[in-house]
C-alpha cells in the first residue's frame, strides 16, 4: 500500500522547543521511578512481618510475590489508559499527574501498621498505576518533539537512565543506612532506614515533579514538517506488531532472568555472588548497547528490520549456550549474548514505535508498556514451571518464541510494516540553527 505524506508537528529550534534541559529532567524522572522500584522491593518483607506475626516465612514470601504482582497489575491497567489520555489532554498534564500520584502513593507506606495488609496492596497497585503515567508518556513526549535524526540518541539516553535507575535502586537502602547512622550521631534522632528509603523516594519524586513543572512549557512550539506516514489502518497494524514483538521479548527476558536465579539450584558450584555478577553483567552489557546506539546513530542509518534480526540471533545464540553450558565461563558468555541481543531489540522497538502518528503516539507507547508488563508476568510464571520440569533445557524452550519471531521477520517482512516506503521528498529549506555536537542527546 502506498504511503501518504502527512504534515505533523515537530519541534522547532526556538526557545520553547524540547532542549537538553528539558530532556535532562525527563531522563531524571525515568531514573527516579526506576530507582524507586528497585529501592522499595527489599522493604516488602519488612513491612509484612509486623502485620503477619505468627505466619510462616513461606506465607510472607507468598505475599511478597503477590505485592510485586499488584505493582505490575497497576502498570498493566494504567499504561494504556494514561497513553490514550496523553493523546487527548496532553503529555505534560498526564506526566505531572503521574508524578503527583507516585509521591502520594508512597507516603502511606511510612506507617504500614495504619494501612494494614490491604492498604499495602492498594498502595503498591497505585504506585504501579501512576508510574505507568511516566514510563510510556516520556518517550512519547520525546518522540513528538524531537527531529527524527536525533530521536534514536535520545531514546538510547532514556534507556540508559532506566537501566542505571534499576542498578542504583538497591543502593538507596545503603544510603539510608548511612543517613540513619549519621542522624543519630548528629543528635537529630533515630529514624528507621526503611522510612528513610521511602522519604528519599518521595523527595526525589517531588523534585522531579517540580523540575518538570517549571521546565516544560504548557505547549512546545511546533513547526510543520513533511514526513512520510502510514495510512491509519497500517499504522494500527504496525503498532500491534510492535506490541506483540515487545511482549515476546519481555516474556523471554523475564524467563531468562529467572533462569539465572535458578542456576544456583541446578548447579551447586554457582554461588549467590556469581548470580549477582551475572545480573550486573546483564545490565552493563545493555548499557553498552545503549551507548553504541547513542554514539553511532545506528538506528537512523540502518534498517530497523536488520537490527531486530541481528538482536534476535544474538539472543537465541545466548540462550542456546546457556542451555548447553558446562562451565561458568560459557554461562557468563551466554548471559552476555542474551543481554546484547535483547538490548538491541528493545530500543529498536521503541524507536520504531516513535514513528507512529502523533495523534496515536501516547496510545502506542502505552501499548508497548502494557505488552512489556504482560509478557514479563507470563514469562516469570512460565519459566518457573519450565525450570521445574526440564531444568537447564528451559533456555532452549525460551528461545523458541524468538526463533518463530525471527522466521516471521525474515519470511514475511512486509507484514511488520517496519520500514516506510522510500519517498522522494524535496529537500526542506535550510533553517538557521546553532551547531550541535554529533554526540549531543
């Protein structure tokens, strides 16, 4: 089907355009909500123990898992709703509403004995719901107000901030421990480190809220540029394909991460320290891939289908290696290949989704977040069952969805609509703008 040419609003280079200052606040918001998730997860048993006196540790562990599920459920419900809302009422309003809700959903956790067990469940679900107003809306905002030639770099920057947030999150507990001890020494008083983690998360969320409220104008100055766009039916079909691909990759990634944890049960020689190192390795490899995409501009210069295929091949090779490894060295190599493959695919999906019609951009990004959460949830459940049934060979079964996706990508590329038709567009008139470094986000 022939592509039409649609006039869409893209940012100008005027003072109200999305610049480095605004991008910095947006990236910081992604970092803060990611760090908040990682920082609060270790506190779940501490909140539950006083409320479940006399219950077995297994029962507390079950509720820890259910509370994680409540957070995910909030994201699953909120992501598509907030995405659609941002298309209708504006990204800025939805983003600020999400940060306000995020902050207020954390405050009751300072006194879990007041809220009770049901209250903790409600607050975790509410936190996930409001985080869903931040995670998909920020990339939609960046995509909407960033020229195509700089979009991939900014998406790589956002992805790196999310990964760094997850890495830094558990460090909030260490910071809180030291801060609690320092307050005692200074004679200020004794404050539980668990409360300080929540306070730090609330303060950081509040700072992000104020920073974005003051730095993001209510409207960003648009300029009409001519850009190829898919017909509405094809635009929706491509969004569905990207959602399915995102959900599939997150399904595999969740199973892969759970498999790393379960390696300690299958291989007595694998220590908890080595498992932790594998997770660090996974995050660092993904950060390296984001850096590669940022500094090389690979996404702008290479066909998206080719990058997706390369990433899928790497991930499949890594999973195959993990299924057959006989030594720790091969295990670490398998982790690196799988992380590199998924680290290539996920940013590419986001970049391709950013090409959606601006009137559906929020819904498209919200759908990506929903698909990711759904795939992650199902992947964790399926992987737990698989590892109980076939142990290490589960990595082979996890590679099957990726193999099927790769086959479809290669055999029926047109059905994915990942590449727009080449259009001979006239060169736009030159615009006066300040020179920018090729490495500027």
